[in-house]
C-alpha cells in the first residue's frame, strides 16, 4: 500500500510535483502550505490487456524487491522519538497497533515515510496521522462512497489519495509525508487477523525494521486463552544479541511477551549508529485442549467453535505429485524441488499410494498406476526425480487431467481404501503455454473430472506464476494454494507445506447446533482435517432462555465414525473478559466477520453468474463497513477532524497475486460450494442422557440410562454385586488383591470377548489398610481386533493398526465395525458389541489433593448380555445362574445385619445381610443395594480361588479353571 502526503511551501510546487506519481489536487492550509496525495497502483476500470501487461511487469519487479532494504521510518535528517508495537491476542484473534512519533530535525523540508509490513491475511482496521496538530482519522466505507467523498474533496480544491496494496505473502502499508523543518508527525496503524494453527501451534509475526536507533522502542504481545495456554515460545529470529532481552511472563491462561531494548542494546556494535533490529519478531504458542470435541466460546452475542482433535491415527493417503519441469524451472527452482521431493517421498508409508507426473510441453508419468509407498518404489521414484532436466513449455491442463484419471482408475478398480484421502499436489512456476492455455477452460476441465472425494493443492513457485488461478482451482476442488518463494529456502517451504497436509486425521467433518440456537453460521462442513491444524466455525447466538450452547460434530476417521458433543455457558466468558486488562473484548464478533468476509471473497471468485457475484459483493461491502475492515471492496477514508481534508486507502484488485484469499482456512478443506449446511441437529438417543437436570436434581446425575435397573456390577474398593434374576437376589463379595493385578471379569472365547480390570491403590493407608480400586478397564473384542481401554484420564481405542484416544471432557460416540463406544462427559462410557453385549464403565473423580483417595472406575454389566456357553470370569460365570438357597436367617452381632446360611454350588456358606452401592444415578452418595455378603473374597460362591482370575495382560483371556 502506498500513500504519499506532501506538505510544501507555495513557491516550490513544480519541483514537488515532479516527485509525485500522480497529482490529485491541492489542499490549501492556513499558513500557505498544502498536502498532495498520490495513487500508487491501477484503477479497477483499466482495460484488461493494459492491466495484464503491467502485472507481468510488476511481477518481475517484485522478485527483485524481495531484496530491497525495508525501513519502518524513512527520512534523511529526522528524529524517531518512539516506535511501539502492541498486539492483543484473545482466543486466537489478534488486534495489532503500530505507533511512531517522528520529528523533522533537519534545517529544510523533507519527506518522512511510515512503513509497516503486515500479514497478507490481516485486515487493516484504521490509520490515524497527526501532522503539526492536524489529525487525520480513518473510517472504512464502501469503495464507491469513499471515492465520491474523495472526488468532492478534489472538486473543492482539497487533497485526497489512494492506498493500494500488492498481495504477496506480506503487504506493505506505506505513508510518506513531506513536512517543513521542526514538524512533529505521529502515525498509528491498526490491523486484525485470526491466528491460524499450523503444525501444532499458532504463530504471530511482527516485522521490526526501524532502520535507525529509537529512544523509546517497545514491543508488547498479550495473549489470553480462556481454556489455558499449553506452551509459549519466542524463537530467536532477531539475532543472538537480543535473546536475553525478550521477556516472557505467563500464567495458566495469560502470557505477556515484551521486547524493550535501550539505545545501546539496539546498536549493531558498541560504537555503531546503525540499528541491529532488522527482522521478524515471532511468538509461537498453543492452547490447552481437554477434549477432542473442541472448544466452544460465546462472547458479545457471537460464538466461535475451535476444533483441533489429536491422538487419532492418520488416514492412508493417495497422492499424485504433478511437477512442472518446463524450461523456467531450470536452476535453483528445480534443485530445490528435487531436494524437497526426496524428503517428501521418505515420509510416505506402505499404507500410502502415490505416483509422479512431470510435465513441460509433454506429459510423462513415472508410473501409470498408483503404487504403494514401499522402500523399493520410493527409491525408484527418487532416481526418477533426480534425472529430470527442465526444458520446453508448460502444459498444465494435460498434466492435471492425467493425474486425476490415475486417481479415478485406482478408485474404480478398488485399489485404494475407501476411507483414504486422495489428493493431487501441483508444483508450477508459470502460466500455461502449451495445449489448453485459457485459464477458465482449464479450471472447468479440472472441476469436471475431479471427484468429490479428491482434493487439489497448488504450489506456485516465484512471481511468474498466476497465483490467483492456482488458488481458484485449489479452492474449487477442496484444496488450498501457497506461494513458494524461489530462493535457497524453497525446499524447506515445500516440505513445510507438505507436512501440513501429510497427516489427514478426519474426513467429512460437520459441526452443527440445535435448532433455533444460532444463525449466520460460517462454513461448518469440511472435507478433511489435518493433524496440527484447526477448524474454526463462528456465528451469532440467538436469544434463548437457556444459558448453555451446545455443538455436535460428526466425522469419519480411520475405520471410525465419530460424533462429539460439547457445550459452554453463554455468559461466563464475557464476565471473565471484563476482568482482563489486556484482552480484546470484541474478538468473537470480529472473528465471525473476519471468517465470513474471507469465505465470501472465496465464493465471489468462484461465482458462476454476474448476479450472484453482485449479491456477494454487496454482502462483503456491508460487513466490511460494519466491522471496519479494509478489503478489496472497501476503502479507508482518512480525514481531518473537521472533514475538510481527506485521503483514501483501499486494497487493489490484484488478480495475479491472489488478493485477500479466503481459501484453506483453519486447516480444513471445504467441500464444493462452500455453503454451510443447515444448522439444525437432532441429537441421537444416547445424547439424551446428558440433558441437564433441574437444579434440585443436580446431584442425581443423568435420569435416563440405557442399562436396566438391576445389573451385576463392581465398584469402589472393589465391591462385587451379582444380581441373580432367577431368584431375585443380590449377592455381594469383595476381592482383596494387590495393586497392579489384572482381574478377569468376563472371558468368552465363544464370542471373542474379554473384560479385564487392573487394580490401583489409594495414595496411602487409611486405618492401617491400603484400599484397591479399578484404575483401568479393558474391553477386547477379538473378531474385529478392537480393544477399548478405559482409564481415569482417557479412553483409548486400537484395532492393531490404528490408535485413537478420547478424553472424558466431551460427550462422544465412536463406531467401528461391530463396536460402539458412547462417552458421556465426565460421567461414564458404554461399550456395545454387536448390539447384544454391553459394558458400562463409570468414572469416579475425587479431589486431586485428597491425602488418601484416587480417581477410580466402576463396571456395570447387564444380565441379559448374550454370551456364548463358554463364558466365564468373576462376573461372566454368573450368566449361568447357580441355584442359591438361603435359610437359618437370624440376628447377628450387628442388629442391622442379619446372618444366614447359603447353599450354592454344593457349598454351605455363612453370609451376612448388608448393602453396597450402585452409583449410576447418584455418583456422590450412591443408591443402596441390599445383598447377602460372602466373606473371604467370594470363596465358595465363585469358581475356584480369586487368584485364578488374575491374568497377565489387559487383553488376556482367562485360562480354563
């Protein structure tokens, strides 16, 4: 972006005009000085061929400009009194302010520049400037409105100017003011952006290049994440001498990073007058996640749902690499591409399938069919890549057609896993010159052959490539694009991009909300989710009597179908934000607008008709004005407080550089159309268990249970309650075993089912006794090879090839083959096998600082589970109900506990009438279950001795007794 603002004496206007690119007018001021504002960029109504010619010229210039020295403050004889940068990041949304105070300390008038590099994905929200007491304040308006006001200023002999931006990876905001000696100038720029999670962390970058020593130089970054900050890092990107000067202060949910070097610390050397501050100040952080269901936040009438699951096994991949080997790739571009491909190929596994298509004016295939990523195939592919010699033209259309056809054939022939992820990765550095060269036709051709389950990723090397075209075909085909800078670091850039898409964890993700709870929801369907990234959905919260908002997420993983539920209090976060001194309280509202505008810009670029494009355009302009974002369709009108002097800042139509992309947001890939699905969601029956009870019933827990009223269970330390439905009797016994022992509860070699529990101990003895509890419960279903391991911290599932882990922090349902796992948040998990066997595990949480007690599990098993006749185990054996006779009931030592004789399995046992607890309906106090208690660890009631039921591993079957 560039604005030149000139203040000069009336007798020297001609000389000044020669310095300007375009003179817009004169603004007469009270002392005979005037402002001149210039346009740097092209008007949108220029003819296409002129713009294309200038753009190609501009692209060549930009490549050399990468080496240009950049200074935040420019001027020959000036004093920069202060340069301060402050970023406030709240819930992944950043508001950054850059302020500088400058004095023209020379003896003559001169131009002073204020330049700020900002991320391409950011939106400028305001710019103010004070020149010798005249304050210019910015406001965002529709571009046509702003230009009309600008034209009015010109008609009255006032001055105005346009700020235009080129859209590289970074944009540069430039302001230049020409002022007399002694002038004081204050600049202030504001911009906002959403933090994108890449490879497991968020990265906030500030470009610090003051170009001179500054008495008051300070950078402050404030981070507030309501759920907690898991890590904060400040990589040493400015130089070794500044390592100790970057101070980080952090608590559970806040972090403050400050960089405040004094004048001496800024110097390149002890006696130098040049500043050593020249580079990128980077803050990396990640947040605490307590469940795979995501984080739902509500503030200021808006919600944001962050979804970044982990601990899931990657889906297998099918990749066709399409590599441009035309003559323009000769040299460093090809060398870096080959180097990157060596590392990328090494990342493939035997579960992945791949091939390589390379193209110039011809198209060649390393293999006409997809092949597994075996070591032999990878070694051969590496040799092929190394032998490539770039030459000739660029036939992008035919290369992409061949790549897609390869995926289609493999799919039709059943050679690839139906749950795998198929993608084409295109690497190119130029426009098509051979075959079909019309970009719109190539776009239509690719769209026509691409199947819904395929994705296209585009990597544009350098600035001779039509990046906007690469971005459009990627977005339209569920992928994303990235520019690769053609330098010594290109190989690392390629590898980093591949790392972002190399580990797909989920497919077909949908995030929905109950009917009439939300509106204006951003994209909520995503084709893929990649490890280390994050999906973000935002919207407005509708008025409701409930103070809770709930979301439901459905997705497919490797052999799994998943449904996740999470909820949040709609007033809690606003109360917390009000307490925070450095938080950005409007984050949710601005993030919703940011996401919506970015997605509308993407939709606009793909609009099929002019009418649809106009409708989207109007929506973008309306939102941008309401939320004060400078977009390609709005402008920042900067005017004096009395509105007599104006300048104009806008963002250009920049078709060759992909202005203001909305594609590839949040790590997920949108399906065709980008339109969100209807937000109504009817929860499945199992979710009904989580319906909040009235306050008076709060301690009772869920009122509805899928398990019957009477079950066989083992809970507490550990107490067994065996329900005998035939005699309508409950029999109890304890097992006094040692911590670490694994007890078999159900072992059925006929159905292939095992239920085992591992004992843990209390923290210390209580009344000279160390209690034991079940700390881990395993349900293993041998026919499908699926093992579900329930612990007090998490629920893990494995099928021998894939490993998945879920926390207790969210309600979820996971289905694979004949096994269904239903998790109710912080309550219980139910494992159902083939709809005829069910095991419920209940979570007991205790105070973490309790001197004795520990978290533990209870097991509840219905009596109507359909085992085979071979079933056994401490609980399984009672599926064949023994004949039980109780007689000689008489008073015992304790008048409340009668005693009797029980005959069972040919044994006469002395039993005591008592009670144990069923905690399903009241986890705190439990419900009394009256039973006959058998002493000596159930001896005589269970087959054999309890030690016969100790097994070596969590998935071990019980040996025949």
